[in-house]
């Protein structure tokens, strides 16, 4: 969640409200019916005026037909300003949530203006800029809402032009 909140409900009895600073994983597996609604204000009147902004991404699991599951965890938002945080992964031991895609890790970070980091390396890297503006070495500037797909394991620098929040999938072939 970038801002606001969403209510999740599914046919397996899972229900939760996700806010900024939380990540959620739903694995559809052998089948699930679910809904996500921006009506959290019915539960928490303080979020009534905050629009819901979120990033939702789908991955194919390594094995089809697994049991459906749902999980939500809080992350330390302050840690995002320090470095890349592994949030969801099929392999990384420090990730908050586990997924059934062994070669994939979702990384999140925040950059201040002038802050430089190396992008996570893997065979395929998908960068989504959730907010702000950054400069990507060898590519140029990208702005909020832009995405970038990279192949190969070249360690590229990314520099914050403004305060920025990045979401990166690093995936092995």
C-alpha cells in the first residue's frame, strides 16, 4: 500500500485491512474467489479522505494447483530509506512473505534526492517507480508510474532526483 487502505475478503474466510507499511500475499492456487475494496472507512473512519494507492503484481507459481493461501505482514517503513528491503520471495530468507516462485524476489526502497543505490541484480529485473523521479545509469530519468525491464546482471546505479519509492522484481531465468 502506498496510501489509504484496502479491505481483502476471500472464499476461504480470510479478511484483512491493509494500510501503508503492510504487504499482502494472496495465492489463488487451486481456486479462490476474492475481493479487494477501498471501503476501509467503514472499519476506520479516519481513512475516509485518503485515496487508496497500491501496487498489485501477479506471478505464476512454480507448481500449479497448490492450496490457496493469504498472508499479510507489516514492514518497517523507516528501513526502506536505509537500503533495499526484500519483501516477498521464493528464495530470500529475510523476506517478509514467502511465495511459490523460487526465482523471484520483490525489493522495495525509498531514495532521497541525491541518494544513490545499486539496483538488485538478477537475470530479469522489473523496476516500477511508485513515486518521485530517479535517474537510472545508462537509461536516463524515469518518473512516477514508469517501469523499466532489464536483462542481464549488470549492476546499475539509480539516483534519486526527488524523494522516490521503488518496487523491483528480481527474477532468475
